[in-house]
C-alpha cells in the first residue's frame, strides 16, 4: 500500500458526503479513477472517526466489499465503483424477487465475511451498497462506508452518538446505543430486502417504531416463501432474528429454491478470491 499518494481531482466531480467534516470526490490517481474521502475538519473527534473508518476499511479484503487502495492520515483512496448505488437503482422502481434476493444474498455474503473478521457495519442501507455496472446481481454488490462500523480489534468506541444511522434501517437496539451486535446488521439486511421488493422501507414512522410507540408495519412484500425470513430479520427482539449471517444466507437460499430460482455460486468464507 502506497504511503502518501497524491490525487488529482476530476473536473466533473460533485461533493457526495453525508459525513460532516469529510469531502468525497472521484479523482485520478496514478492514471486510474478512484474514489477519495478527504478529512476537511480539524477537530480531534472527526480525526479519530476518520482514522477509525480507514483502519477498518484497510483490514478488509473481500470481492463484494469496496477495496481501499491507499490511506494517509487525511485521505482514504478507494477503487472507483462505476454504476451507482442500490438506492439509485431503487429510485427507478422496486426489484423483482429474483433480483432482490440476489442483491440481498450478495450483501449477506459480504456481511458474513465482515462478522467473521469481527466487524459490524451498523449502517447497511441501499445508499451504502453499490452495484457495479448498475446490475442488480450478487456479483455486482460492493458494500461501502465503514464510517459507522465497530471492530472487535479496535476496542475504542469513538462513535458516541455524533453520527446516527438512518432510522429506517437502524435496529432498535442500535437506536438505544448498543454497539457491536452482528444481529443489528441482520435487521438492516431485512429492511434492505423489504425495500428492494416493495420500493419503500417497512415503517412509515421509523422513529416511532424504534422508540416503541408505533407497531404498525406495512404488509410484507414479495412472495410468501420470503416472508418468514423477512419477518424474523425485522424482529424487535434480537433473539428472534436469524442467529448469524450464514444462517440468514442459508434461509434465503432455501427460499430462492422454493421459488424455483437457481442456486447462486457465492464465495464461501473459507474460499475467498480477493482478486475477483
Ligand atoms: N468506491 C466508490 N466508488 C464510487 N462511488 C462511491 C464509492 N464509495 C462511495 N461512493 C458514493 O459516495 C457516497 C458517499 O460515500 P460513503 O462512503 O457512503 O460516505 P458517507 O459517509 O458520506 O455516507 C455513496 O453513497 C456513493 O454514492
Ligand atoms: Mg454512506
């Protein structure tokens, strides 16, 4: 990994940051197009959060997770993923059951890897899933944005409420400040699958549901064989959710089979081809 790279901004760039104090842009770096996050705030909290994101991203290597190419104390340089986010794709309308379950299977495969590496993402949502080439298939999935993540190997919890997740995709326990529970990510994948199938998330008043003062959920979308899986992932009580990403992936595979959809040749955690 290069120590102190310099990037050359592209002229057609647009600032894309959701995170305060960070400027995101596409740029040229050694002649290749990259995606760069630059820290522009100078307070110690922003610096600690930014460096945490860099450390987590640098520790990961999986074909369905965006690759960090280089980092400096104030810049994170990622491979540029052409094709837009899953959110942009959903703005054109919901996905059919084959595509929605493929995308969810790709995301779950990446999540299974993250959890095995001791990382919980904590901000899984269509804005943080990119689709390479714009294709809603499992191979196109690239999970991005470790700005909210928790890592078992980085014991310092620097995320003390300065940046909240998105209410629609946030598990109730996360809303209450619990960190590092892999089942919070499974909740978010459940909402993501719901959103892919329905074109909108399950609760109109997500904050009311998180706070426990609203119970009304939209009817489950998609065909019936997917409903037990979605219902269980969306449980308020963590113990009623799938036990692990691997378990949820197996349930999704079984539901696809019941729907007559082909099995997907997803990478196995013990057989990762990081060059894919
Ligand atoms: N590697 C990438 N290639 C291309 N676009 C990206 C890449 N990473 C992020 N983006 C775009 O930039 C947006 C913001 O990046 P993200 O990492 O999610 O930061 P934020 O903390 O601002 O949400 C994403 O929603 C996506 O549109
Ligand atoms: Mg994001």
